[in-house]
C-alpha cells in the first residue's frame, strides 16, 4: 500500500515536470548518444546491436527525443530510423567511396569559409549537429580545424569584404543553428555591414530535429537583419514533418524568410515515387518548397544508401506524373571542380 502511494506521488511529480518544456539546448544535451540506448528506446532486437556499435565507433550516434518520437516502435524499416541507426555496413570500404567526396579541402581561402561557386560562399558557423545522419557527406569533416572564434572569423569577413562579387553568405556546418543565438546574431551583424552582401542563407536541419530551436532568440536576429533570408531545411521523408515542425516553419516564415528544402535520395528511406510525392505535398503544407534532391555523395560508410543514377532519373520521371511543376525538386549531383551542382 505504502509503496503504491509513493509511486503515485512520484508519477504526479514527473507529469508536472514534463509540462515545463525543456529548452532546445536541454533537449540536445539529452539526445541519445549510445547505440544500446537507441536500440532499447526503439524496441529493436539485440541482433542490431553489434552493427550499431560498429557504426557508432566510426561516427557517433546522436538522436534527440523530439526526433525519436516520430519513429515507429520496433520497426526496423522505419524510414526515419534508417537515417539514424548505424549498421554494420558502415564499416565497408567499397571502391570510390572516400573521406572527402566533395574535395572541399581545396577551396578554403580562410578558416571556416568555402568558396566554390560564383557569388556565394559557405561559412561553417558551427561544427556540431543536433542529429547524426548516417549518410552524411561530412561524417569525416575535420571540424576542429574549421570552427573559428570571433577573432578567427576576421579573416573570413575580410575575404568577404574584399570580394564584391559575393552577394550571398550561406551559413552551413555541421548545423549552423547548433551555434548560440549570441554568436549567430554577432556573425549576422558583421555580414550585414558588408554592403555588397544581399542575401543570408541558412542550411539547417535543426528546426526539423528539434522544432523548439525556433525560439524567440532566433526569431529576433533573423527578423531584424536587412539581408534577404532563405532557410534551406533538410527533410527526407514526410514523417519528419509533424505538427511541431509545421509550427516552427510558420514562425520562421513570419520573419520574412523563404523556406526551401533539400533531400538526399536514400535507399530504403525515400526511394519510391510515391514516397517522394508525399514528401513534396507535406512540405508544401508546411510552407516549404522543394529545392534539391541530391543523389548520395560517395562518402565512406554510406554506400548502402546509394541509389544508382539511372534509377534516380527514372524515379524523378515518375514523380513528374504525380506533381505540379513547383513541387518538383531538382535532381542533382555534386561533382568536385564544377561551378555549380550538376543536374542529372
Ligand atoms: C551547394 C553549395 C552552395 C550552394 O549552391 P546552390 O546551387 O546555390 O544552392 C554553395 N557553396 C558550396 C560550397 C556548396 O556546396
Ligand atoms: S544534420 Fe546535416 S550536416 Fe549534420 S549529420 Fe545530418 S546531414 Fe550531416
């Protein structure tokens, strides 16, 4: 009897606590970062554990609860699970799969800055991500060399100031929104003082992974910049867009930002025309337009996600039969040395 009362009391208390929504930083620090905890949380049989551990040794597991709760329980085929669960196949090293598939190391005129395309540059605004996507082409990126402090940003900012052909700064990462709003507000203030910069683009998965990231502090600096704003989200499957994501996108739009999406075409995640059509429809419901559908970059550890180009073209041809033109993503590949993404 006594015991029951104690349990009931502690349940009430934990219920009360859960009503105070943790901040995005708290949610990030409580993310699952252990393969065994991930398997247990999602009810996966122990058959998957050895592979998960092997993959984790190459690239850490990281999945926050807000993303986990969109994954079906005990379903190894869940399309969101496939994106975050390490598999034994990650240890394979097939020919052509390399550590730096985009050869970005050759295009860094300043620390934290990648200039490959005319008129726009990438700034590595944060080395961290809120989730570790198993197919990520940056899984081997030497972030420790590329996360500048304020003084170190000066070199990148000087480069931007001196090249008047650059009109767009793209905050990238990692995930740029993993940086603090204090840092981001500072960086954006520096950027907007450069007269020839017109646009601020942010490539991020955080509003999808932890929708509470789109909080007042972020909306504050985003709404107040003179730069035109484009937020390119990264969503691969319609199931990633729950109501909290829809709400976060609505808040982003209120700042005047244009919302676009890029996806990666992934085996067993989104490799059917029906899945891709659903994704485009769901994106539009959330106020987002499809931008790119990337074929996989040949990064070591991700070969099992590959969909061959011929099949990708066929899928996109089928997709065109389902969707209005404005919901069609552009199928592209990134080829090192080219001045833009290459349409397939
Ligand atoms: C993808 C990419 C861009 C942006 O390309 P868009 O085609 O404008 O979206 C810019 N710089 C680098 C290095 C890139 O990889
Ligand atoms: S959020 Fe983006 S950069 Fe980070 S692991 Fe996923 S795909 Fe890679």
